[in-house]
C-alpha cells in the first residue's frame, strides 16, 4: 500500500525546480529547427509562442502528468513536443502512453473517485455523451471565458478544428478539444485492381466492373474473387479480406465504431443518427434521455440490420481473411496489411497511414521501390439497410479533456500544454508526422498538396465534402465506459461459436437496457446524469416498432446487386466538389 501511495503522490504532486531556460530564444530555435512547415509565418509563430512564454510564467518549474493512447501522433507529442514545451515554457510534462482500454479505465477511475490521477487526458470524443451528462469534465466553453481565460490562447481558432461538432454536447458547449482524428475507411490494392486480366476475370464472373465497392454486396464479391478465384498473385497466396476477432476490449470498439451504422441500422442524421444512433440506442429528437437499445423499446441493437452486420463480420472473417485473423486483435490486424497479401479491407483506420507509407526496406510490401503506395483509401461501402443522409463510417477524435477533480493550477498548466500540441505553430508539422489532421487549414496547406500522391487518398478525403459522413460515437450513448464493456464479450461469443449473431445481439441489447435502467434509477434519485440519464420505454411487441418508418428497420433483401465505382472517377468528384 505504501508503494502505491508513493506512486499516486508522485503523479499528483508538482514540485518546483530551477528552470535553466525558458523563453523566446528557445521558441525561435524550435520554430526554425522543428516547426516547419506551418500555416503561420515565422513572425506569427513567434507571436503565438510569445503568448505561451508569458502565460506559462506563473507555472514555471511545475511538473504535470497527462495520458493518451499509443499511436504515432501521441508518440511524437510524448517524445518531441514535451521537450519543446518545457524548453519554451519551463513546465515539465510527463506524457504517458497506454492502450485505449487502459486510458478509458483511467478516465473512469478519475471520474468515479474524483482523485487526480492525471492532469489532462487525450480521451476519445466517443465519451461526449458521458462528459456532457456527468458534468465531471470541464465545460471548455465556460472555462475559456472564465477561470481559464488567462491561459487560453487568443490564436487558438476553435472554428478551424474539423471535429468541433464531435466534442460539443447537447447544450451546445464544447467539452473536449480535438488533438488528432482519423477515419475508418475502405483500403484496397489499387495496383491489383488495375490489372486488365483481373478486371476481365471479375467482370466475367460477376457481371460488373472491378472497382471500389459502393455496397457490401460488391465488397463480398471482391473478397470471394481474390480469396477463391485469384488465390495467387506474383507467387504469393492472397486473400480478399482482413479483420480481427480476438475476444478483447478492442473487439467491442470494432463494432461500436459505426459498424452497425455502416450496415444501415441507425437513422438519418449527421453527425449521428436521430432518433436511433449507430449503437442502436434510441433518443428522441429534442430530448437528452435515451429510451432503449432493444427493438422492443424502439432501439435497433438487436434488429435485422444489426444482426446482419454481425453475421457478415463473422462470415467474412472465416471465409475470406488469412488464416489466424479470427484470433488477431486490433493491434495485430492492421499492421498485417503491410505483408502485402490482402486485396482489400472494409474497416481500416487512417491512423495507420504513416506505417503503410513506410519504405520497402522496412518490410512494407505495399509500396513500390520509390515509396509510392500501391494501395488507396476510399469511402466505406454501405450495407443494404443504409439510406442516403446517414453517417457512413466512424471517425476517431482523440480530444483533450480536463476534469474538475484536477486542482485549478495544475489544470491551467495542463491546458497550456494541450493548446501547445494543437497550436497553429505546431499542428501542421505534427500532422505531417502522425497523419491525423485536426485543422482544416492544415490539410489544405500547399505542403499537403505536394505530399498527397504519397498518401493514397488521405488528403483528397479530408478535403472532400464527404468527410462529414464519418463521425464518432454521439450523445445518445449516456455512459460510454459502462456500456462499451458489454460489447466485446457478447461479440466474442459469436466468434467462439457459443451464440448465433441473433442470440448475441439479443443479449447485448438486453444488457444495455439493464445498465441504462440502473443509470435511470441513479439519475431520478440524485440527478447523477444531470436529468439527462435514460428514461426507458416500456417493452412492447418488436413488430410494432419494425412496422414504423425509420429505425429499427424490418428485414430487406440483404444481397442486392453489387455496385462499384472507378477510384479515379471518385477522386475527380471529390476535387470538383471540395
């Protein structure tokens, strides 16, 4: 216990140490040596850094602790930006990196205990419904105008953040500040799709052109084509699909990251479906109270579209993915693409772009000898229940989150570091390193125009109007940590064969309703969720809900004609409308 107490004390107590350097000379050095290119001129960068130098003076010598998940962007922050920030401001930052599940656990622990484990978190905006209801996170809109005004960068330019809508609560207030974001897109071997002999063979078998799949029927046909008809390219056994299925927390994210919505389970509406979202949770328009996840309560988590989505995930994983993929976790499956034996992946995170453009000398078999990608990214295909006006995929928006349980002086110092990592002086260079753009001005900078051909469609996607159809979990989810942990266990039971997709989703929807019932009781008794906790509908015959317009949706033809589009035509459309 003493050791644990010592560790906790070390994490939550700052100490004063002599500051050897902090000021404009150090800022100029970093601007010249590291923070290029930038959307700002060097004079403007110096002006912004001068503000940081002055705002940080009351906190010089302080040591703060922040936490984020492990991705290349945060590695750059942890290794490089902490050093720059300390040299410029005199504030030392311990930026710890852990797995996403451990970050969520730490956030949950700090919320439950109100003990200051970390001074700030880069926490997924998936928790926006949680933070806006529990009111344990700092309302940044009020903070920036009130207690935090003296440490809020006047050049921050919140409206420049592409993910601002993702981190805004139902009350219109900003609760988190985006630090990085990446979309879940379709990935494919452009070089293989361009081969005339494969194009002819595909059309002969399926009756339409080999191209970017618009719907899941085409994706399935292409998966079958490469796995069962092509089988081998240039002496290598190839497969038409890649995914993962290990029974672990990231299997739950695999599904809550809009998989049901991609199939078409939710309702129309951006950034999230209303009244039914991509988790299958119903919350009526104009309300902040979720009413249920089961079809019997008006939800869609166990409806035909959701069951179809889970069935296809399991079926494709077994039939068309490389051997062993069903036992992969998130971290094993995505880097596996670089081996060069997979034709396409329906569910691929652009956070891995930086590793997929690594040189051939580092074992990446998906680039040519000059480092040009042999692959491309494109919009995700949609399932048969999907309708125009619905979100089309998921976008992760790791965002700076402050908690009221953090002492105000430490919170102010952490807020300075948070803003430093997203400041215009720094953000364009950080985006080039991690390829997780947060600012519209960065992705439209000429340096990305020049680099675009090397990035397989990333720049074109983020400059396109389509990007708004990819969004994180929204406000319908009242308590992300409590509900997210249910998913991976139930989905794992499908992968193991213990339950059918219908049985698993019935159990999942029922468990979500049980947990939300407990939230409702707590909210009604003590306003735990600020009056915006669940208020569950009474159960009724599911058929009465399935007969109504919108979600939950009655069963449809789940194998319509496959449809594809030429990738070059798609990019042309983006360019014309961007």
